[in-house]
């Protein structure tokens, strides 16, 4: 009889619904730094060995970043590859494309990726514009992202990071300072794939492997607008893993995000 009661209790306990299970409750959890995430501190707030301090990732860890989207063709393909490979990345998006395809931005965050601002219209020589025009480019990008995610669940909306990447990595001293005052982190990179030069998938793979070996990992720039990069991506990820590289996702973390929101004259408000 006693054994029966113990068995019955165990069965009952197994039957009870797990309070932590279910998408609905998870969706409201704050986006705390999770396993596989690396928090970039707000000070000094500019990262990427190409131009600044090395991004503080563990040795042989790579943070994939995808620029210039959302792209009606490329975004979906990149998202499917990242899902298959179990990698969470960061997308630096262009405001006017965000405004055209907010559904793609929602899909990016729904699948667990972070998004940052890559300006409103991608002017390569941002620093030669007036200060007002430079600020408008930053604000236009963040405004478009915030609008696209306005109705997303809070956990997904929190994937809008206080991150800015200069178009063409052509930085403006004025704008870097302006961003820093608002808790926005400038994310450059340890390497690019040069996929925008029109290389073949094989060349992109070879050059990227060499670059990642040289920098021992780091933030890597790819472009979701480049079909040859997308062709190369699955094999490139496999080849990097075979060489002992791992993949991490960069974030400002909940504190960094809260700091940007609390800034005077912030770039986004939620
Ligand atoms: Zn770009």
C-alpha cells in the first residue's frame, strides 16, 4: 500500500504541468545575458580590433554579424542556416529597409537574434555630412527598428540593442562621442569577409578562415545581401567549428540597455 502511494505521488508529480514550460511565460522573461552571450561594457563602448580595442570575446569565439538588411531574399535564407547550425547572431539593419519590411525584423528577433542600427540610408561618408544630418541618420535607423518591434513581446523587443555600426566602418569622431553620451556602443569588427567585393563562395570561405585564424576569432562582418556569402555560410560555419572556433552572441546586456534608455535624449525609449 505504501509503495502504491509513493508511486501514485510520483505519477501525480510528473503529471503536474511544469510552471516554467510554455512559450507564453517564457516570452515575458527579461533578456538577461544567456549562455553563449558576451556582454560588451558601456565603457569604453567602442569595440573591434580593426579600429578599436579588441572585442572582449573568449579566445577562438566568433560573434557573427550580418549587415545591410533586412533583405527580401537573403534574410530568410540566413535565418534558416543559423537555425540549422544553432547559432544566434546580431543583425545591423538599415532603417529604410527596416521600414519597408518590418516583418523581417520581427522574424529576426523572434528567432533569437539581436538587432542594432546601421543608419537610416547607409551613407558611406557619414562624417562629411553636417552634424544634424549625422544625428538624423542614427535616429532614423533606431526609430525604424523601434517602430518595427513596437508590438513584439517584451522579450523580443529587448533584442533591440544600443549598438551602432558605421556604414563602411567610416567613423565620425563627432558621432562616436554623441553615441557614447547616449550609452550606444559602436561595434566595429575583428574582421570582414569582404563578401561585398564580389568574390566567389570558395574565396569568401578561404579568406574568412585565414582572417579568423589571424585574429583568433572575434566579431565577423558578413552581408545578408550577398548571395555568394549565403552560399558559403553553411560550409564556412562547419569549417570554423572543425578548427575549434565557437560562436557567441554579443549584447549590451539588460544593464547596458537600461542605461541607454535612461540617457538624456535617448536613441530609443523601450
Ligand atoms: Zn553596411
